[in-house]
C-alpha cells in the first residue's frame, strides 16, 4: 500500500526537509522562505537564513550544540551546511575568545589589550558606561588605550552578550532532553556514534531514530499534498492507514513502541510553570468552551477526560497553525503535559482514534448543535434581517482512489474532489457546511440551505440569502420568493444595456462612485412573476445588474452584495471568498482528515465517462477535418504528392467524424454507476471524521474573528489583526496557579505598538472570566504580558 501512495504523493520529496544530527535534534528547512529551524527535544530553539550574509546566529547554534557529547560532529556539520573543518575552527575560536568571536568577527586588525584592561572595560560596559566615558576612566599609566580600541572592545563585549542570549535557549533545550527521555522511556533513539568521530554512521540506527522522533518533532510541511504525504510516511511506521477503530487501535500499539502513547489518557489538575510552551492556546480552548464546543460534545456522548484532552490537543494544534490533527506532534514539547493537563503528551493516532469513535455516530449531531448556537448568535434584535452568504468550494483530492470530478474555477477544468457548500454570516464568519461528493449545483442546494436556516431561526426571522450568478435562475428565484426568503444576487447575462436616463443617483462602493437606478422590475417568465432589478454602472462604464427580493433600500442591498462605502472596509460577498482562502491557508479546511471510503451506491446517476471520451474524439476529428480542408485550399498548383497525402488525411478525418456522430446517440450522457466502466471503482469518502474536525475548525475561525475584532481598533494596521492573534496563540508564558485564579503571563512575538494592543486585548479577555475546560474549580483565567 505504501508503494501505491508513493506513486501519487511525493513522499520522497519531503524527507530532505528534516536533517537529524542527534537524539531529538534536527534542522528543518522551510520551503516557503528558505529559512532553517533548529529543534532540540521538540523545542524550536532558533532559526537562521542560509542566504543571509550574517552567519553569526548559525555559528552560535552549531558551536553550542557541539558541546553535547551525544551529538555526532560530522552529522551536526552536515545538518547546518558547513564542513567539518570549519566546525573545528569555530569550536577552537569559541574556546579561545568566547561566543562573540563566532557571532561577529572583529573589525579592523589586531589590537593589543591586556586581560586586566579587558576586565576593567567589561566591568564599565556592564554598568552602562559609554565608549567615551570608558576611555576617560582608564587607570592612568603609559599603556592607555585609544578610543578606537575601546570602541572595538565594546563591540566585542556586546557580541559576546548577544551570543550568550542566542545560546541560552539551545542550552536550556539540551538540558530538557533528559526529561524528555523520562517522559517517553521507549522512544529514546540511541546516539548515532558514541565516539563522536567522523566515520560513516550506521544507516539502520539513524532510520530507527528518525522513526521514533517523528511523533514529536517531525518535518513540518506547507502544502496539503505534502502534509498528506508526511502522514502517509508516518503511517508506514505506525500502521495507521484508515480511520477504522480496529486499525487505529492496532496502530496505537505500534506507536506505543516508539513514543509511549496509549489510547487511555488521564487528566491532571492545572500545574504552574516558569515556561509553558504554546500556553497562548489556552485562550483558544477557553473561548471554544465558552462557545459551547466541549458542552455539545459531552452532551452527545463525548464525555470523559480522554475526550476533553483530545479536543484541547486538536484546538492547540490548529491554533498554532498546523491545520491538521497530526499537528499535535508540534505541541508535544516537554511542557505538553502542563499545556494539555494530561498525564502524558497525546500522540496523533490517539487523538484520531478518539475523534473517530465519536464521529461514527455523532458527527452530524455535533455540526447541527454548533450551527444552532452560531445561528442563534446571528439572530438580529434590531429589526434588521439576518444576512447569509452561500457558495460552494471544491476541495481537491489527490489520492489513489477514484472519486467524482467537479468543476474548479481556479483550474478552469474538472478535477477530482468534493464540493463543500458553506454558509457565512455578513461578517464573513462560517456558520456550517455541507459536503457534496456528487457536485450538485447551487440551485439544488439553495432550498435545503434556506430550509435549514429557517428551522434554526424560526418563522418570524427575516432572512436574506446572498449568492452569485450560479443561483440566478428564474425558477429558483421564484421558489425562494414564494417560500418567504429575501435574496440578492447578480443577474445572469445576456441583458439589455440601459441608457443614461435609467440611472438617477449614485452610490459609493469601496471608495468608488457607481451610478444607480431601478427603472423597472425583472419578469421571470412563464407566469413566475417579477423581482426587483437594480442597475449599476461602474466608473469604467461597465453595467452590473442585481436581482433582489427585499424591502431594504437599493443602496443597502448593493452594499450587502458588492461592499460598503469605505475603501478599506472588507465587506460584500467577497468576505466569503476571503473566508474560503483564509480557511484553507490558516485552518486547513481542504485537508482530507478522514481517509475511509465506501463505494458509491448502486443506482447513482453519474456522467458517463465513455460519452465524454466520444465527445472529445468527435471534437478532435472535426478539427482535423477543418485543418485538412485549410491545407488543401492553400496547396500550390502541381503538388500532386502533397495533395494525395492531404486528401488521405481528409478522408480519414471524415470517417472518424461520421463514426463518432453515429455512435454518440447510442451512448447516454448520464447513466447509473453500475452501467459504466467505473462500476466497482468509484468511491466516496464517508466524511464523519472530517465533519467533526471541520466543526472544530469553524469554532476556531469564530474565536479568532472575535479576538481580531477586539484588538483591531488598537493596531496601526487593523488588517493584520489575525496575524497578531496567531502570534498570541503560539506564545509561551509563565503560569501561576492559586485557589482563586490562574494567571498566565504571555511572551508573544510582537513589536512595541502590537504589545500595547495585545495588552488591551488581554485586559478584555480577562474581563470575560473565561475558564479552562475540565478545571473542576472553574478558576477564571487572568492573562497578562510579560515585561519586555
């Protein structure tokens, strides 16, 4: 099975991204920007850019790591892209002159300075004395140093201090490797070479070490296909290839041999710590619990500490940007037990098992319950209608199975995958989704989605549906109107271009002036009645027609569809398009998640592949016939040999055209799957596990949007609010636990203005009185910033 996966997914291309140089120690190359990240014991201790002219950070990391006796120096040099001789020179230089010598070379030539003078100057520099003042304060004598020499020594002293700051995380991480070995006693890979020589390393030993460490600090990838390939590569070690409980349970035993993870997860109380990595994800967990995620899962049979830990681990992985359940490996740091409040760091297979057991029977119920909660929150209390955007998004499939194809606008062709119909509110927040493996049209799903919204909001709530031209068919518009729904959508072409007299006013849309008019209503034909038609003309003279059923003013309807007045205000139907893109890049909504498939039921009508091939062959035959006629018309007189050849090609093309034209009526365009060549081959993904994971993704997206709305007014660049929130989620911090509260002091990556905005955000979040799910004492969380 591994060979079959490898033929589709580039597993081999992802392995060079991670280079191991010792137990739990690796260098990971990010393909997106070319930077390299250094991981020690599951902790990111730093990163460097190989293309950067400043090699100081890289030199400090490699010299500090070389002091660890279990690390093979040859593998260390290869991982950092330097020669063994250069590594030897760096080590000798650091032994003689300290870390500053490898961080920044001395400017200028040599200068003579005694050790006593150096100690004297360093003591002055430590107290904040300037170069000029240090030159003046030198002890009187014949060998007083010049100001230039003092200045160079000041630079060297500063470089040494910077080197110590860079080396501190590396040394701290190396000291935790022993703790990691205690947490996972069976996973410790043996050192590659205890002699630390430069001989070749035993390949089998290195591969075994990589397989064991993969569960903790495995390679991170950027593309969905590569992530799937990485998962398949891991499955080769742990034996997990499907979502079936028996298979997953069997794979968990295999995982136990490497990482010590078991299906049973025990809860533990909240424990403080000086440094807890990714503790910013507690904000995500607490707000997800506030939105009712944990409560709904418990109400539908997902109770227990193990399920709570699985949900929190998934939330943490998504919050730090991993996009999949397998991303829990990235939060399996030495402080993971404190973060998850569990007796051990849960493995990815354990999490998938828990979610799958729940999803088998309760996936749809969970999605429905969370949808009801979010739709209740979207209910309007000021008399305004509730606005919802509806559109589909094709999720591509690149695996080995045969699934139905759907049209993907970005590729301008049909590709294998599943169409997901999403519903977003007016602010672009996802409400719920339907997965449609058969790729049904928007017109067939609009009535079902409208009925779901009516069921959730009640008969008295005014609902406005917003969609694109794919739903603007007369029959469908009439059905929505008769069912009591308002809508606004673009009119499909062709339509008559109006003259200037049809536009009687202007409207501002995202900073541009549009002419606006509503001269007459649109007749849907065949006795279906009429709907509103709003005409607009852009500054470039392009006419846009909008169809609507609503009592709202035309300006308001145009603002809902195209956008509001402010140029920088992200509004209109494009908010849903932006939400699609953000959902893919940030939350991984295009991930497959569940790999279990089932045959397409017998009797399912599908496009006939044979008819499609005949249509294509007929088009080619007609093109060849036309080309032959064109060649004959341009043939020079007297070229009998060329004429005979072209006439032969023409006759062959005519024969093929006639053959396919006679054959085409005998082959139906659509047929039951069992009557086509795809019988026994066409499958579809069951989707239960993905429904659960996507529900968690929807919760994460709404939590992120809530926090972004809180922090945006205080940022210089409000559009970067979600980027700042992502940094807050990934932040480490200090945790202090008392009987009355849990105090979290975060240390996020941020500049000065962002820190001020984050401080205001944390004050507001603290005022919410959030509690961690599973905390028996329900102590409120108090978030603060660590002093800079």
